[in-house]
């Protein structure tokens, strides 16, 4: 999740400065990561978290497509919509135990 945070940060920046190719490659990287997150929660059979992971993954996939075709305004809007999944999944599936973040099912 730490890698996610960094990549999301630089993706937001690249979308703002309209660096389409860099943004597309970061969005693709995030898409792959959330595919893994999906598989992780699938093994544990947590359907709500699987949905958040899937929505996040397909969101970044669209961001990548839009960014790589130069549609940066749309890509940025899609990015913000996708970003909402982060917060929603954290609220539902993350808890703080003695200062450390853990999964919650
Ligand atoms: C499918 C659910 C899910 C989604 C979607 C999700 N996260 Fe997380 N995230 C978690 C869980 C569970 C933890 C706590 C366990 C861990 O750190 O691995 C966590 C922890 C984190 C952490 C570690 C530090 C902290 O504040 O807990 C960061 C940073 C983070 N997520 C960023 C993001 C960002 C940015 C996104 C969206 C692009 C995102 N996450 C989407 C489930 C999710």
C-alpha cells in the first residue's frame, strides 16, 4: 500500500501537468496492483473488499486509456472518482491496532 500512495501522488501530478504517457504508465501500474489486491481478498472471500478492489482496478484502467489517448481532463475526473474507492475501502476494511494499520474483515 505504500507504493500505491507514492504512485497515486505522482499520477495526480502528471495528470495535472498533462504528461499523458507518464500518467498512463502509472495508472497501468496501479491497475496491476489492485488486481493483486482483488486476488488477495478473493482468497479470503471478502466480497465487499473484492468489489472495492475491482472498481479501483477498472477505474485506473480507464484513467490509463484516457491518459494515453490525450484525454487528460477526462482522465483527471476519472482519477478523482477512482480515488474515492480508497477512502471507502479503508473505512470498511482497515483498522488501527496499536499504531499499525491492519486488515479488517
Ligand atoms: C480493497 C480495499 C482497499 C482499497 C481499494 C484501497 N486500500 Fe489502502 N489499505 C487497505 C487495507 C486493508 C490497509 C491496511 C493494511 C495494509 O497496510 O496493508 C490499507 C492501507 C493503506 C496505506 C498504508 C498506510 C495507511 O494509511 O493505512 C496506504 C498509504 C493506502 N492504503 C493507500 C491507498 C490508496 C491511495 C488507495 C486508492 C488508490 C487505496 N489504498 C485503496 C485496503 C484498501
